[in-house]
């Protein structure tokens, strides 16, 4: 029996993580209490709604100081370790070891990851290929902005999940798309403040 398909999007991750020594890279304001507003679209179900993501509290993540993020989809737990953002939990999905999401320097890179992914109550071994492009432009709220594009391709025995995320200096995550087994299941876009 395969794992249930469950969005692992960064929606609660959208606020990203703050560490105790405040490694704010400018990719996202990281103060507890900070909020972002996003429009969420699920193309297959024609669902569209607006949601808020808030940095709720500090806690230990991946053996370092991190934060818990709250949204209507559930909590996520993240931390900056050096100049890399790690996710220990995204919505109902846990990663062991923590899954790197973005490298704050904005440089281009590629690298593998492997570990255990637990979707709600079922665990599975997974591998991921992660890559990042530092020079990408995106039209956002009617203007072109410079972005770092992060791509994670996560593979389990049952599914292939692709997560594309665009980070922009001072704005954080401005757009994200998740495909499961090649099908677009979720899109998010930050609303202008």
C-alpha cells in the first residue's frame, strides 16, 4: 500500500525560520509574530483561498535554535543552520534528517539528500535532489523582481514530489508550486502588503 498523497508545500514554511543568533539573510523577516498573507490555489479542485502564515514561537529544530510556524494547514518547524534553511517538519510531514530548503547566499548549487519521510503516521525512505538558481526574475505584483529559485525533487517508493519556490530579498517566498507525480496540486503567491 502506498503513502497517501499529502501536500508538503512550504505554506507554513513561508515565514521561514529564525535562529537564536539571528542569521537573517534578508530572504525573509524572521521575527516571532511576523505574518504573511498568501493566495492558495489547488488547480485540480478549483479551490482558491487566502491564508495567513505567522512565526508563532521559538524552539529547537535540527539541534539548533529555530521556530514553529502556524497556518490553517498546521505547524512547520524550521531553523537556519549556518547559511542553510532546514525543515524538520512541513505541515503533516516530518523529515529525518532535516531537509535543506534554501541556501542563503543565493549561489547556484545542486546536491542530494536522503532520509526518512513520515507523512502523518506512515514512514518511508526517501531521496531528494535539490538545486538552486541565484539569478531568476519573476513578475510579481506588476513588477519584475530578482529571485532565488529553489527546486526540491523528493522521491519515495510511492510518489515523486517536485517543489519549486521563489525567494526574494526583503519579500521572502513570493511564489511556490508543488507537483505530485507530475500533476500541479498546489500554487501559492504572496499578496502585496
